[in-house]
C-alpha cells in the first residue's frame, strides 16, 4: 500500500524519497543507504562503482541517437543532518524518518526531514530507472558525508568521472540557478585542565538551559539574524559569574558544525542565599532576549532549575578565559560581497561548545567566497582564543567555487528554464558550501551549475520541502538532461 507521500507527483521521485526516509543515513553512518544505491544500480544492470572515499558512481549509456551529446554527471550527497527537538525520542542511526504532508509542504515529525539532499538523490534515481527519458551519456555520483566535512568530494579521484557537465541537485530555492559558492574551514579551540574537586559550602547547583531557537543551516540561514544558543548562554554566564559568584561545572551547546545551535545548557554552582535573586535574573535575561529576538525567535526560552551538586568544577581561571573568549567570539555575518550587498561573503558559526573530563572544545565553521577574507576571519578568531590560553587548530579547509559567467550549461539551463517553467531563473551565488568547489578542483574543466526545489529550514527539525516545487524541479531537470548540446 502506498504511503501518502507516494501519491504525490512526480510519482517516481516521491516513491524513492519515501524509500530513502525509511533508511537511516545520518552523516557518518551511511552503510545502509550506500548499499541501497549500490543494489539499485546493479539491479538495473548498470555499471556501478564504490570508490575508496565511499562515493557511489553509476553509469547509464546514452539512449539511441543521443550518443554524441556531452556526457553529464548528476550529483547529490547521501547523508542528512540529524537534528531533533529536545522532547523527541529518535535514534537517527536506527529509526526511519516519519514524513507527512502539511498543506503545501512535506515535513517530518520532530526531526530533520532529509530533503537536503534526499530529494536530489531521489530525482537522480528516478532518472536512472526511466525508460522514457532521452539523454546522452549519464553518470550519477552519490557522495559520502557532505554535511560533516565534504569527505566524499574531497576523496574523489581525478580519473573517476568521464563527464563534461555536472548538475548538482543540492540547492534549496526553485527558480534559482547557482554558479558559485563559498569555501569553508573549521576552527577548533581547546582548553585542557585538571578537574577541580568540588567541596560545597552552603551552595546549590542550577542547570541553565537555552532552548526553542530556530537554528538552521549556517550558510543558507546565517543572514537571517537568528539567535545562537551558545552566544546567549555565555552572555548570561558572564553576568552570573560577575554578580553571583557562579562557578561552572560543565557546558554543552550545539552539536553540528554547519547548524546554527538551537540549544545549549550548563550547570553552575552559586551560594544558596542567591537562589531567588538568581532565578529572577534568569527571567529578566529571558525577557531581554525575547525583546531582542522575539520577531525572529518566537519560541525562545532561558530557564534554570535546581539540580544535583557536581563532583568537580572547571578551574576558575579556565572558566573565566572560556567565558570571555566565547562572549568575544565573532558570530554571524562578517561581511557582504562588495558590489553584491544582498549576498553574504564571509561569516562564522559558533557551532559547538562542550566540556568533558579535563577538556573543553569550541568548534567554529568559517565560510567565505573570498580566500583572503576567510583567512582574515580565521586569524581574528584564532587571536581571541589564543589570548584566552586555548590551543587553536584548523581543519577541513575546502575551496569555494569560482563563477563562470560564460558557462555553456548555464546558458542552456536558462533557456530551458524559461521554456519549461515560463520565467527567467535568477542566477546567484550561494554562501553555503557546495561540493562543486571541491569537485571542480579535481576536474577543472567540468562545466557546473546547481539547482533544486524549495527547502525551508534545512538542518533543523522545522525542515520542509515545497511539494509543487519538486514537480517544477523535476520538469526542469529532465528537460535539461534531454537538451544537453552535442559535443
């Protein structure tokens, strides 16, 4: 019996998406989805390859009479971002995604949906199995672990692909064609220390919780001014230390490098006599945050509740250095593109702050379409944490995708878009990172564009995909594949 999702059009895309939702595929745990795609290609009798980086490549010969067309690779990533609401019981490594129709949208029940990039790879699977579609030589590239570091694209060997054109399906607004994207780099600041045994003296412990934020994609949504849970928490912690002699026992905020943190919490101890005033202060700060962010964050909460006394505290000098560094850490948009003021050039996302036994790590993702500005922001953030006594390391540096205003496939795509959908597409630059930049470094002659259906709030439990846009995306994609020019 078909699920309600499978009754939507185009049937083939939604059928595959429904199947993919049943397969756990959070970043780092792609064994099942990888095997599913391998079996899919082999069952169609198509050449199917698993490379050393975990990518799957499927080749489909041209239909008769189309052999002289430029070969095309259709590309999307297999993994999804695992985010859920705090009250949702869900194991992304074992449990299926529960998707449902909500008016004009498909969304999930308390978790990310995985339309990013599930709709894209579903459309590629539908093209591979289609017997009606006329096309030149096709390759389908399903990349590994895009969301946590683009590891599949980074591991792509320069002799694997035979295509001359790449169509990336990982954009998230219909009517837009992307010809460029930002690069990125991770910065990790770490503090090491010896836990300080806690000897209570007429004190209580309180858990402070920031929750209810929208979060979202740290590239796509960074310009929207959404609150960062880590920044709100540490802003209050600094006040708590200064006014109430608070001592920090542990902290945990955010959990993904490319998601704006939605929740953060910490346990502090304070003199018991301050409890009533402290709780009043929490309520005052919550009201202040709602005043500042209420038009953007309609469910924001800052709460505190008494909890068990800890066995250890973070040493006071480390505590103070950490708090000052996080409060001073730049977060959000650093600069718009000069001459293109509606597009973010450079940004940072204070993604994760977490303590464990004798260790604190702070993870920041920096993005920029300018290599020099990316490095300048890295240097600025590095300076803040070095002054605080932290060890600072960078990793996962990946290039941006330089625009090609003379791209032949972009010209064809604009013509096909106008003919099929009735209006001219917007040609844009994306601040989020796409695999195109990395793939283009390995294949510098590859002609590339990126596009996709409308997906709202990716990387958050509010993620949803517009139903009508999926059909528009499919019609455009299939017509573009059929109209690829000859060599």
